[in-house]
């Protein structure tokens, strides 16, 4: 395998047994990275590793639990033992438990939050401590946290309050990681991709199926992989705290929450005054994009 953008770097990709994660793992390996393929299903993880190795790449299968901090530490240590360093964490693993909010169970809430939001914390926390220690010891660090949000996190999605909340939380987490870890040579960015995954195959199977005429397959997970490779490389060192939306051949950078128009009375407002005040502020504000499915 020839040298590429990530030659000599090591990346851990969660949920890499299929869908987007598999596409990321294959592309990172093709770009020269050592790849730890983490997936709850050991068979699919092994299959991804086999494909990487067949193409001349280097990879390790791992089925550690990303939702438990100690287990995530085991994943991180296994990576160090195998490849000697860690340069990128690609937090990709996810699940859906879709239901209208009034019908949502506690288990459905907790499971989605655990896999998405806590799963983003556990592995990245070990990486952050490792990179911070190395930086304080005077070593050059080129760390990359690549998180996975969604249009549901940016806009909300009807029937997905648990998923939307987790994905919105990941965006907030990304901003804080970028602000705190930049001093150590670490960047943190998020993706909001549209592509075929295990989470979409039931609901959107017909809409996302490959075109039969051989034209450009907009929903192919491989379309997202080049951006992940670039973010995992040294080339992205100056970019942090951003959310990239990507679909097919389209890439954009999301414009998140920011302070908007204001009125300052210089004193406490009376409740009766606020109808006109809020009406004025709304008239000078940009309306939010509609929630998906609304």
C-alpha cells in the first residue's frame, strides 16, 4: 500500500464493522493509517480488518464496550500496545430507538444517550488525558477527535427526541473539546453525514438504495470517508470546533447557535412588557430551520 495522507498515524474507529464506520476504516487504512476497528459485533469487525489486510493495510479488530469508561480504556491501551501511539479517535458508533416523545420509554432514552453521548465521552477522555500528558512532557502532539452528530442534532427530528438530544449534546461537547484541548495540539470536529447505515436501512431503505442506472450514488458511505481521512491527518491542524455537513458530493460547515439581536432596558423588565419586546427581537432574528418531519 502506497503512502497517503495518514501514513504512520493510528486511528480508532468505533462502529467500524459496517456502514459509515467501515467506510472510514477502509479509507484511513488506504491513506496509510493503522486502524483499530471497534465494533460490538466481533464478526463484522474481523471482516473489516480482513479487507484492510487484504489490501495491504494494518488493522486490529476490537469489540470493547465504548459506553463504559474502563472498557474504553482497554480499547485505548490495546491500540497503544499494537501500534505504539494514537493520533485520531473517530466516534462513529450509534443506534436508534425511534418513538414519539410522549411514548418514549426510559430504557429507550438511556440506551441511545449511552451509546451516542457517553460513548463519545469514554474513549475521547482517555485520548485527551494521553495527549495532555505527552504535551506537558514536551512532545509534539497531533491529536484528532472526530465526532458524529446529525441533522437531527442540528435541527431536531420528529420521533427522535432521544437521538436528537444526544446528537445536539455531541455538538456542545465538540465545542468544549476544541476550546480546552487546542493548547495540547488536539483538534475536535464533528460530522453530520447523510449516508446509508445500519440505522437507516429499515426506515429509508427505498429512498437510499443505490441507483440502478449506475449514476452517482449519493448515499454511499464512501462519500463521507475522504473528509474523515482529511480530518484525521496533519493537514487539518488549523481547523477545530466545526461541524461539517456532508451528503454525496456536497460539503458545508454548519452555522450553529450564536448570540442574536438584543434590547437592553438598563433595568429589570416587567412581564407585561415582554410581548412587544419579544416580538421586536423575533422580527430581527433569523428564523430557525424547520425540524425534520415537522
